[in-house]
C-alpha cells in the first residue's frame, strides 16, 4: 500500500527534488532577467545621452549661426552636455554591472546595488529596476550565487 502525502514524513519529501535546488534555480532565472533589464536600461541611457548631445550640438550651432552667444544660452548647452555625460556614465555602469552579474562576479553585484540608488529617482522604469535589483541581489539565494554567505544563518539550513 502506498502512503498518501499526509502520511509521508516531511523529511522524505525532498527525496525527489530538494526545495533549495528549486529556489536556486528560480534565483538564477531572476538573475538572468536582471541582466537583461540592466542591458535594456543601458540602451535607454545611451539613447538619452545621444539625444541630449544632438540637442546641445544643434542649439550651439544655431546660436553660432545667429551670432547670439549669451552666458545663459551657453549655460543651457553646458547643462545639456553634462546631463548627456551623466546618462552615458549610467549606461556604461549598467552594461558593466550586467557583465559582472552574468559572470557572477562580486564587483558586478556591488555595482548593480550601487546603481540602484540613483535609479530610484528615474520614475517609472528606473524605480522598478532599482527595487527589483535590491530584491534579487539582497536575497540569500542570490548571495550564494556570488559566493557570499547568507545574511541569516537560519535560512542556510533550508
């Protein structure tokens, strides 16, 4: 006679599939999704940087052509250029963190966590990416993917 699930002791349930293996597999899927999202975010950052540089260049050329070069207009061009550089740096950081996450390097994890802070203010996608980054990378299963011990030693016994 076969036992029902109610009759099988809980310690015997892990004979087929270990629950920690399932959690680890699910976490790998989340890490892969996070890598893809960081690459997409880098693409958006690069497009924003290029767009701002085009606007700054066009505005500068128009001012030179009209012979109008006042301090406020030059300041506006500098602001556009500085913002473009910020977006370009963010895009490079997102690509670098995606590379590190793919290789399961601790530096990629730290960079992704660091970039989550400025991403919080870039509503809506940046905020969602930042929250997802924090949720994934601060999870004990993800920490183990990067060779880090769990924050809570009690969860290591799962």
